[in-house]
C-alpha cells in the first residue's frame, strides 16, 4: 500500500508520494533551489487588446512571485467568433503584437511560452491560411524557438462539438528540439497534440524534461480526457507536464474546459487552477525527475526493435 501525504510548504500544497524526495524536516537553507514556473488560465476573446492586458497582468503577477518562466495557453492572442474573423486578426511573428510580448518578457525578466499564436506566415498570399505557432521567448525578449502545431483538430462529435481547424490552419511540417530554459528542457506541443503519444516519446528521447501542452480543450473532451491524458504523458515519459488552458465562454459558439495544471513525473497533479482567470505555480525538481527515471528505467526497457512489426501467425 502506498501512502500519499498532503504537505503545506511555503504557501503551496504538495502531494508527497513514495518516490518523492522528502522535504519534511528540511530547512530552507538545506533545500536545493528549484525553479518556479507559473501556468496561466484565461478566457480569450476577439479583443486582442483585452487579451494582452490579461496576459500582462498574469505575467507581472508571476514575476512578482519570482517565477522564471510563464506558460500561456493556446490562442492567448485571441479567439475569433468565426473563420473570417480568425484570419483577419492574424499577425506575423515580427509584427506589433509579438513585439509587445517580447517587451513584456524583457521588462519582467521572465521566459514566456506563448502557447498558440495565430501566425500569418509567408504562404498567406497563396492559400489564406495561418499557422498555430507555439513561441518561446527568453527573458531578453528574443524568440528562441517556434513550433507549429502538426496535429489539427478536425472533429464532429454527436455532443455538438464541431471544428475543422485544417480549414484555416496549415499543419506544421516538423517537431522541434526541446528548448533549454531556466526551468529545464521544454518539449513543445499544442493542445490536440496531447492525443498522440508518439510525439511525446520523440521529444523525451531528445532530452525533454518538461512537456508542455497549452490548450483550449472543449468542455466535452475536457471532462472525459483532459486530466487522464496529461497524467498519461507524464507517466509514460517520466517528465513534468505543463498545461496552460483556456476556460469559459469565448463567444456564443465556443467554450473551453479550463483546469490548467502541472503533473509531475510520477503522474501526480501538483498544481491546478480553479475556475476563471488565474495562475497556478509549481516547482520543477529535476533531481527528483532523474531519480524517478533511475529507479524505474522505462527508457532502457523499451523494445523499439519490435514496435511496428506485429507478427501475424497463420492458425494451424
């Protein structure tokens, strides 16, 4: 039988479980410093100025708590009420809005994960579609990595959820290498990518210690799958999983599930936002991550030589 203990330390609730290094009886002077991250939850609309104001408030609050990196959700720039509006509001990565995010990162001295920026790219004049770009800015405001969402959300559920992202979005052509940040090596993904474990395994093989899934999950899919998918990606990759989220009603046609959270490499939810706009915080304990990997060396046990080659024996 495992014993899970709730501990209150330094203003945060921690879940203590068997493999976690104990922090009981450890003074602040003895405890090794651990990077603090902030994970945002917001309700974007088509009002880009209002959305930027919300992001600015969240980032400044996180910086005041000494977070080294702030994670913003998919569509942190805006959510349009229809395809035409979504396309009309898009900007290039060297446009005014991205520059204002860069200024904010530099002013606050934090790294930013802009989890889904509507990018008007080089192919705009040809096919009138945009990219769903996950952009990482360092604390000087420079773009250090861009991942363009590869798995597009094209669904039509009986519950009424219907969206065809490919009608206005270009699928990304490649994964990008994990980014070295003050919090650890971050593997970039966006929302629907969460459902494809092959992607997370590829990123973890390349050294990712943190997998991030900025999202705008629907209420229907969020209720059924959000937490279990995030915990699964954490467990199978022995990584931290960070998931900033959209929440609430964006317009008359679209509502998001929320529940932004952080999951540790043992699969425990260590931070989660309540309803509405807000932040949750988590310390990234990389020595603990490496201990989990050492004590249960899943990576060494994988039989990559077998996967994809299933033998079909003929009966008799």
